[in-house]
C-alpha cells in the first residue's frame, strides 16, 4: 500500500486565526511599549494654518500663507486654508478627539495674525481668548499644552515691511512671544519659538515654493539668521519675564548620506549636511556657523551683528526634531528612492526608520541637548474611506518602525524624551493642498466629519500598553 502523502495543513478557523493575530499584535505592542520610561511624553501635533480655518473671522489679520494661496499655481489643487478642518469652530469636538487617543501632550501652533493682526500694535482679544480656551480645554482633559509660536504664518503686514529679512521683525517677534507668555505661559508644559526655520528660509525665500514665494539666496540666509536670532532673544526675554514653561526650538532634521562611496558623492553629502543640519545646530549649540557654508555663500552670507551669535546660543531646555525620512545625496543624477526599489510614502519620501536612529545618536553625540524630543513624525498615504473605516496599515507599519527606531536610539544612549505623531488629523498640506493625508484621523472636507483611522486605534493601543507595562527596567 503506498505511503500516504501529507497534504497541506488545514487552515485554522477564522475565529482562531483572528485571535492568534490579535494576540501577536498585542504582544508586539507590549514589547514596544516596555521600551519607554514612565515619564516619556506621547503626543500628537498640528499647526494653526493647516487646521483652524476662519481666516477672516474673529479679528484675524492676513498671513503670508493667505496671500500665497491666492497666487495662481502656488497650491497644487488650487485650494487655501480658509476653512481647512474648521478647527476654530469645532474646538471642543477636537479636544475630545485628542483626549480619545490617550495622549499626554498636544503640540499646536498659535496664529500670530489671529492674536495680533498686523504683527505690531493692538492685540486681538478674541484671538487670544481662543488660545486660552484651547489651553484650558487641554488641561481639563489631562493633556499638556505644547504651543509653537511661529509655524510659518507670519502676518502679511510684517512681510510688507520686509518680513523675516528685516531686523525689526526680530523685535516684533520678541514682543509677540512675551505677550503669549503673559496669557498662557503659566499653563504650558513647553513653548517652541519656531517650527523648521530651514523651510521658511530655503523653501520660502530661496526656492520660492512656500510663502512668501521669493527666490533670493542672500535674502534666505539673512532670514535664517534673523529666525535664529529672534529665537535666542525671545528665550532671554521669556526667562526674564519668569516664564515657567520649558523653552526650545523645533528643527526639521534628517540623516544625510552619500549615494555611493565616490569621492564626489561624499563631498556633496558633507556640504548638504552642513547646509541643512549644521547651519542651524552649530549656532544654536556652538555659537558659530559652519565655515564651509560661509565660504560657499560668499557675499550671500548673512550680516551678523555684534552679540548675535551669543544670543542665538542661549541655552535651551529642549530641542524638538521633526523627521520623516533620510536625505541621500548624489553629485550627479539626483537619487530617486523609487528607482532603487525603496518603499516610499505618498509624498515620494523614502521609508527608512533606521536613519532616525542614526540621526538621534548623532545629535546626542555632537550637540548634547538638555532634552531631545521627536516633535513630528508621520507619513502621507492615500487613505480611502470605505464603509466608515480607513485601513491605513502602511501608516501603522511606518509608525511602528519609527517608534522602534526611537527605542533603539535610546538603548544606545540618545535619551529621547518624547514622541509626537504628525498629524492629529488630515489637513491643508501647504503647497500640496488637501491631496496629501498625514492624519491619524480622516477628515471628510465636505462634511468635516472626523473618522479615526486604524493608525489612531493602534497608537491608542500602544499608549494603553505603555501605561500597563511593568515598571521594572523602564527608567
């Protein structure tokens, strides 16, 4: 009698397979959660212009992004921030949404033209009251407020007088920072001066693809200097005023790597690292600009006044890091991750979580910030809504990989103290308009209905596992 052949193993009943999958996911979450100490800060982040809407209500003045959106071809889908996510009118609903995720912190930005329409002169009480209600609403829900003073939406009136290219804007920013501190500083965990000064300087003043849409390298470098100078002077003024919140800045940083071991690629990568990372970190922590960039700029280098560098290097309480991908540099044909078979997000950005570990270790080694946090990390995907649900498994994998990269950096000594996912909800994605979705929560812009995606549920489960994790060995 022939020996019977062994056929394929019968499939497990659906209920059993589902239970096994759930158990495996729970185990992975518990393992990841246990990597972080009990005082780790978990949060979500947004910015004013991207979600608030109500651009012509409540006494708000015009911002440079209002003006930029009206330029033909400036925004990919021809949209603007006039309504956005209507957060201004849906504040209580959105505060409940934030609380439902179980986060301990919410990073948001204050619209300067909403609280001071012209960037100088009279303050707008209606606008200031909005942010007081936001802060008090967060505290009532057990969530720490983390405001950013400047997330790109400079009052247009200041731009008309020279914007960040004018030294007077530095003075105006310091006055603005002091007023915000007087109104909400006593209730905030931390205050960041600027979000991503590189974007304002390079994309806004050199490449012209962001507001205010200028293309002048010398102006861009002066803007970068004035942003850093206003940061340092604001820190000094806030501390003199007795500000109790932690004070810092948020930079967009990435690990810069050469496309090959070719000498030209290596040299190009070193220069790009100096332009993008060291141009901001070196003055903030070491009181100087990279010599190789100053040499390259020549007459386009910024004018630096007496005492400027010492002010910029005013000690900070924290450095916020916004990171989405790595930067790969080639001296020849630009490096394309898709052509190399690398996974990318809907923005075309490579998914490379191990580069975040490398970046965090480098920041700790070269700059030793007092406190280091991830203030933005996330990914855009298409995120179609089907039967009232968004199964954004790609985003779940992205978040899991990058949070694990933070854990690995900490294991090697980076001492990262927090992680904030970008973004709470889909929103106006600057020059991309509404086509790119970064949110943990889906927004139907026609109805303003909010629908938590699978990633939101995953993030909430991670935080639940973190709270339940045994404290032994958690720092």
